C-alpha cells in the first residue's frame, strides 16, 4: 500500500461543477503540498498546509491531521483547470524527501 | 522575479551516452531538488542540494549524480544512459532546506534515450 493515496485517479466533469480530489496518507506529516501539473509538464505549487484550510481564488484545500486526510476543492470549474493534481507529504522519517501521490487527472469539459 | 529555469527543455540521446541537465533556481533560493517523472509514474526523488552540499539522495543508481555551485545553480548528470532513463526531469527550488518550504518547479527537461 502506498503511503500517499489519491482518489479518484481520473475525473471528468462539466464546466461549472464543484470538484473534490482526495488525498489520504498513512504517515505522520509536518506538511502537505498540493501541486498542479499541466500537459506541458511544468508543475505549480498550489498550497502547502499543515493544518486547517487555505483558499486561493476558486481553490480550497483542507486537511484533517487526525484522519490523515486532505481534500482539494475547485469551485465553478473551468476547462483551464484541466490538469493533473498531485498531493505530496513530508513524513517524519523521510529526511527532506517528499512522499508523492500518483496524481489525479482532471478533465473539465466545456 | 525570474522563475526556475531548466535547460535544455528537450534532448535526445542514445544508449551509453551521458547527459548533463541544468537548473537555475529563483534568486535567493539555496535549495534545489531534482525529480524524475516517467509516463504513468509519480515523481521520483533524485537528490536535494542546499548550499552546495547534497543533503539527501533518492534510490537511484550511481549513474545519476549532481552538484550545486556557489550561485545555487545545480546540474545533474546521467552517465551510461539506458532506455529506461527516458523521462521528464524536474527541478524545484526552495528558500529553505528540505521540503517544508514552498516549492517552485521549472518546466522540466524532457530526455529521450534511443
């Protein structure tokens, strides 16, 4: 079992829909990252959080430390949100390595 | 403020050759980490450099090496290339050592080994 599991693996939705991507992890963490990777390959850091909730524009990230679970929400989704969303955590025994989820491929249809 | 710059963006090599990739971090960032991404795979950590010292290394063979210069620019080298080394190589810079700081990624160097 991977230490970081994302669900769903693939998600196709219509423009305007509310999107939720989940990330569950099995290790204690000091930080969790949500990142976005577009088809060209470049990766953009969306959020880094260790507790609670963060919001940036139409994106919201939440984390529940007790349940070892984080969610990334996209409100009023748009085709330009189509990308792979990746969750990564820094575990307590991984020195400075991040433990990466496999990613969720999101397609928003107009 | 310029972002993370990786060069070259694309390159094609043949088996047995060696390749050097370059990463220039955001000005002021002293941490550079390298990742390999193959089709269908998540990012695999290669190594991290901070202040010219390798701080951590992933589970890759010795053919993969790197270094960091005094201006924080980093290079990674892969010797004796194998077909399986075909991948997108990404670097990320961070203000702080380790990965508790926000990461800024470059566009990547896409290596094809024939």
